[in-house]
C-alpha cells in the first residue's frame, strides 16, 4: 500500500489486515507511557484545508503514539489567506521532507493531486464529497467490535447520501466485507448511481426494523447551494432516527458531528445501543494502523513487536 486515497483501492484481505493491526494497537492507551517507538524520526504532516475535530485529532494522536514528529497545517492563518494556491502550499510543505501527508480538502480529487505533487505517502482524510476511506475503516472496526461480525450484517444508511463522502466510502467498504447496505432518504438526497455501489434504495423508513445497524448521516449544508428540501422540520418528521424508530436490538452509528434534533433525536445518541463514541475511540487505533502500514519497514516492525504493540 503506497497511499490510501480511496477505500476501493483495498482488497478485502487488506481491510481485514488493517482491522487486525488496529486491534493490536488497542492496549497502548492503557499503558503509563502511551507510545511505541515504531516511527521515531519519521514526520507526519496533517494538511487540513477544512475544519475537523475527530479526524484531525485522531490522526495527530495516532502519529504521536507511534513516536513520529507531527506538523499540523491549517488554511486559516496561513499564506492561503494571502492568495497562495493549493499546489504551492503543498510544494512548500513537501520541501520540508514529510514522510506522510494526511490531507483534508473541500475539493474532490485533492488527495490524488497531493500524491502527484509530493514524494511523500498520502492518506485521504476527506476530499470534498468524494471519499473518506479511513472513516469507513473506523466504522467497520467499530461495527465488528460491537456486533462480532461484518459478513451478512444489514446496515441502513439514512440521510444525505448525495453529498456525503462518508456514505460513499462506507458503501464501498460494506460491499467488500460482505455486508448488505440499504440507503434511505428523500429522492433529492440520493444520487441516481448509488445502486452501483451495491446498495438497495428506500425512500421511506418503512423497512428500517429489518436492519442490524442504523447509520445516520447529517445534512451536508456546506456542500449545498440551497437546501433541497421543503424544511428541516419536514425532513426530521420523515427521516429522523428517534426512540420510536430505533428498535431495542439495533446499533446506532453516526460519524459526527451530530445535529441533535435533525437527523437523530438527541436522546438516542446517549443510549447504550449508540456506537457514536465507539466510532470516535476506534479512530485512534485504526489511524495508527493506517500510518503504520504505510510507513513501517522491517526495523520499525521489530521495534513495535519488542514492546508488544503489534502481534
């Protein structure tokens, strides 16, 4: 694996290996010294052209847990505000010699461009409405931990499918691991080609009780010229996941940020059957696994094994 630009690049075997590697990193957070020397002397650049809480913080912590040096870049307060182009920003930062660049940008294809312009390895942390491959891995990891399996799971993805990079990567990933996906939402928020990603389509929640997992998506207002709905109130009335629609045995997922009272009733987010915080916790181990898989050679693997960080 040279880069991770899209979840479709990974075979099922590679996905399963990354999930197993993530599991081997779980115990590090329980130690007094929460680090392994695997990537000492390596540099990870977090290049974030969009706001982020969960993804950015977990990538930063993941690199530090592996003993890498971390350089964080945000568009705000940088020369981007003076008119510097994205390409010149990438070239400038690449000249400082990072080994891996984690890139989030509002433009589809941005991560692929960074891979062309830089000699560093690249991880796509979200490019416009295109893909978010590490979030899909995080979701698979959290689902497997809570449900005990991925094969044969029925997952309903409810909400703004059309503008969601999370949905696109998740649907591809679910198909690869043998789970069954159904997307649900108003017709204006479901793209016509979604069935090509292996998903069934429903425009109502009538069959929701058949799902093992309900994955709610927020409305991606930042990618909409105007709201393609009569009102948020009507959307919530038809598609909000609340206590009456979520069955006792179903697992609730949401990649965040959660808009309580819109796509989900705030009370169900706090129920024991909610995996929202499990997804957040999974982000650290999974992103450690991705960084490690991209950067670690034989020397680093031996170092980690010596302290019990990787089986």
